[in-house]
């Protein structure tokens, strides 16, 4: 990871917000994102990632959702999850 830990946390938060914004158009998303918001408020970034991933799978998140989630995952040191997000993007292109 490049940059200070504080910079990485700010970037992660930014990309989590971008990812969640790509779910907000879905009518079911607001209640589903309640846990995400609570985790984000407490800087529980790994839980934020898991919650957004769960909601993204359930709501069939867009490529932009998965791209933003991948960048956030990298910022919090969860590179191992990026491969799955890349696969979801590739699968949607077929």
C-alpha cells in the first residue's frame, strides 16, 4: 500500500462511498445498506467490505460497484478479495 495509513483510510472510505452509491438506485438497497453505514461510522473497514460485498452479490452490483470495491479492498490490505471482484466484472462482460 502506498501512502500513509491515514491517506489509505480516507481513500478506502471514499471508494466505499462510491461503491455504495452504485447500489442506491436499487429499490431494496436502503435497508440492506444500514449495517454498512454503521460499520463505516465506526471505521470497521473489513466489515464494511464484507457487508458491501454481500449486498452487491444480492443486488447484482454493476461493474462500477465492483471496481470501486476493489480499490477500497486494496487500500485496506485485502488484495486477496480483488480477484473475485475482477472475476465478477469479467463475467458481466460475457
